[in-house]
C-alpha cells in the first residue's frame, strides 16, 4: 500500500509550522540557554566513589559549601558514584577541602577520589570554537555532497532540515537541563548524519525520476507527492527501528551515558519530521518557483 500525503495543499502549513517551532526551539536554546559543561565554560570535574548509596540531594548539600551552582549526577549500580562539575577551577586546597567534607560525612575509608580534571577558561574557549567548527564543517560537507549528488535544490533542503533538527535538540536539551559536553557535540553530529539518512529515500527518488525534464506544475506535484509517500515509509521504518534499539540500550547504560542517548532519540524523532514534512516542502517550493518562471518565459 502506498502512503500519500497531499504536499501541494499542505506545503505552506508545513513551512509555517516548522518556522514557528524552529524559532521556539532557538529561543529555548538561548533562554534559559544550554547548560554548558566545563569543557566549554571552564572549571573542575571530580568523580567520587563513596562506597554506599547516596542521593543527589545529599551530595549537593555538601558541594554547596564550595559551589552552589555545581552540576551533580549519581551513577553506579549501587548509586555510589558521584559526578561533580563545577565552574570553579579548584585549587589543590579546595579539592582537599571537598574530600574532607565527604570523609566527615561518609567516613574516610569509604571515600575514594576516582578522577579530578581542571579545564582553564582559555582551553574551554578553544574547545568551544573547535566544536562549533566541527558542526559547521559537518553541515557544509552534507550540503556539498548533496549538491553534487542530487543537485542544489536538494542540498538546500538537506541543510534546512539539519538546522531544524539541531535547533530541536538544543532547545529540548535546554528544557530538560541536559549538560552540553563533548558527548553533546557527538550526539549532534550523529543527528546530522541521521537527518540526511532519513531523507535519502526522498532525495534519491527525486533525482532518479527527474532525469526527464518537467515543464508543468502538475508533473512536479505528482512527482513530489509520489516521492513523499515513499520517504514516509522509509523514514518511518528507520526511525522506529532506531527508537526501539535506543530504548533497549537505555535500560542497560549507566546514568552518565543516558543524556547523549536521549539527545540522539530527540534528534531521531525530529529528523523523521524534517525529512517527511520540511525537506519535501522546501524542495517543492524551490522547484515550483523555477517552473513558474520557465512557464512565464
């Protein structure tokens, strides 16, 4: 059974709703904004094994004596591993003071500092710049590849869809308070790759069937709706398979690895919407405008 979507009559609605959602997610990314980790803001990261089950509230009450804005996460099968990210670049004295606080609360024999990392502000700025360059390079490479392989209109569609997906992931990460770390950048790169992959069914069918020149609006409409139905099935099957896989993985991974996985899951759902509704609508608008000009001539 072929799935069909009336792209021609719904195109303007798709584009308008996509623009509204994109603006909302961009604003959410800015206000309240992403919770940048120490890799991008500078600070200290400590990991403690407390040899007993602890709560986030307990650890926060102790860490508040040094930094009330520190990010706290609890992991481990027995909830005994405490992750602490602080915007303060701890001195050795502050580090020892925190170890002493934990020792007084849980016993010196039970407290073990597994790792301690400091990121100076200068290094954090370099990390941020390199991450942004990596994301920009990924988007540019996708645009260049799709322009060579499928043509400039499809390249524009792929870039618009990718930017929408990035806005959604960043906005939802800000809403849920996910920390933006190097793992977050990896998640965004994965979303960029999947955004193109989920649209490939539409792109390839368009490129295949456009080998014959279309000179009328009806031919364009028929082609767009036909390829839209095919891509709806392609993107739907791929997204469902990935969501089931990631859902199963979430039950197995430690809590410290959940955030990147959840960000990828958000990206997968966004990519399904952008590949099915946004990319085809943008492509149809671009090509329809070109045909209208050709008919006038």
